[in-house]
C-alpha cells in the first residue's frame, strides 16, 4: 500500500493539479460546443505532456492549467481553426480569446484578442447557445 504522503500523486506530480487543468479546459470546450473526440484527445495529450513538464519544474504548478489551455488552443488551430472565439465583440471580425498571463498562470483568464479585456476565468466560458444540428 502506498504511503499516505504519496496518495494523490502521479509520478511525483499532484494528480489534482492535472485533473483540475483537464476539467477546466474540458468545461470550456463543452461550453463552446468543441468537445469532439478529436479535441478531447488533444486535451489528453496536452495534460500528459504537461505532467512531464510539472515533474521537471514543480514550482510551476500554478501555470499548468493555463499552459494546457494554450496547448489545446494551438493544436485546435492547426485542425479546426480559432478556439475559443470571442462572443463579446459584435462589430469586430471573428477573433479568438487567448490565455493571460502568457505563461498560463497563476489565475489564467481568457482575454479578448481585439480589446485585451478579460472575458472569463479558465473553465468558466459561457455557451453561445444551442449547438447547431449536425448533418
């Protein structure tokens, strides 16, 4: 049986750190109707990659969630385009939100690419409404 001080750890990294990052990014994918199997697979890969990163730099724990979000955003840009799209600017061209601060933490926020205004904390994006029917 593992020692009590090792419970909740995955290879030296507190697993709640990784579960929290995964849950927050997944909530934003769901809110914006982007939680496809491919996007969730990208998320799982990002969490796995950041687990290694957190093992190398334990002091960077506060940055993991925001960095996972940035990793997912970058990967989705390559396959589906901008995510998440800003829903706050009515008259601007379509543009994305990005995580601020640049290193992803602490307290990562989605910020409008056009105005620089905070839109939502990571994990708390609002939904644009019902998903369009799939054909």
